[in-house]
C-alpha cells in the first residue's frame, strides 16, 4: 500500500496541518499583551485546539497499537511501526509543550490588585478594554455556537445516510425472503408431482403382475411389449412435457 493510499498517512497529514495551525496561533498568542480580551480569546482557542489535536493523536496511537499485534496482516514491518510511533510521540510532545506554555501564561495573566486600581483610575481606558473584551467574548460565543450547529448538522446528515442504508438493507432482506418462499413453493409442487408419478407406477406394476399371472406365454410376450410401449408413452408424457 502506497503512502497516498495508507489511512495512517492521510490522518497524519490532517493532524500535521492542525499542529501547524496550532503553532501559528501560539506565535500570535505570544505577541498579544496579556490581560486583554484578545489574549483571553486566543488562550481559550489554543487550549481547545490542544485537546482536539491530542485526541486525534491518541486515536491514531490506538490504531498503531492494533496494527502492531499483527503487522504482516496490515503489510507493515517493525521499522515502519517504529517510525509511526516516533511521529505520534513527537506530535504529542509538541502539543503538550504548547499547552503547558499557554496554561503557564494563563496563570500569570490574571489581574493583580494594583492593575485593577490602575484600570479604575483611567475610565476611558477601562471602558475601551471592557468593550473590547465583551466584543471578543461575543465573537467567541458566536463562533462556538456556529461550530456546534455545524457538528449537529453533520450528525444529522450521517444519521440520514445511516437510515437510508438500513432501509436499503431491509428491502434486500424482503426480496430474499420472497425469493425463498417462491423456491419453497416450487419444491413443494415438484415433490407432489413425484409422489403422484410414483403412485401411478405402483398401480401399473400391480396391474402388470395380475395380468402376467393370468395370461399365456404368448400373451405375456404381447403384454410385455404393450407395457413397454405404454411405459415409453408415460415416460414421455411425464418427463418430457
């Protein structure tokens, strides 16, 4: 399986893109002054993205663990497994480093008592910061709401597809059931015809035996010839029509 077809490399590329975006956002976060609404917004976004990327890496690690139980079945070897484990470990380390830095900055970014007094001393600056923070919080809430609505919409679409698949499977099951019922009816009819034919043959054999006992040798020969002709006719009527 080529890297372009291997699900690992497809997921790896998506995770790497997420890590690149995470690092870009982290660099912006470092250049933003603390105790501002924008700084708070970026802090929450970074922590949320760290959790998301960490979950993706953990899921990829689970898949690697499953593949390591039988590498030959998945067309892998120990070298490739080691390369994949090293990449996930490196990715997880990058995410953890960013998360620790953000959490440390968040812990140091709180307002001290002196800062609060200075902000209260400048009413214009205080109002500006308050409005900016409120606007950022509103934007963040709106963004989260849109994201939740998108997730719900995607789940609804997946449920609709699943429902359509279940209906198709149900239709196939009903078709198979009808076909089996038809085949069973044909077998019953064939069995009845065979039983009727067997009864007729038994009757003919008994009649032949009775006639053979009563007829002379010449009559027996003629009777045998007659019965052979009769048998051929019956055979043709029963099996060839």
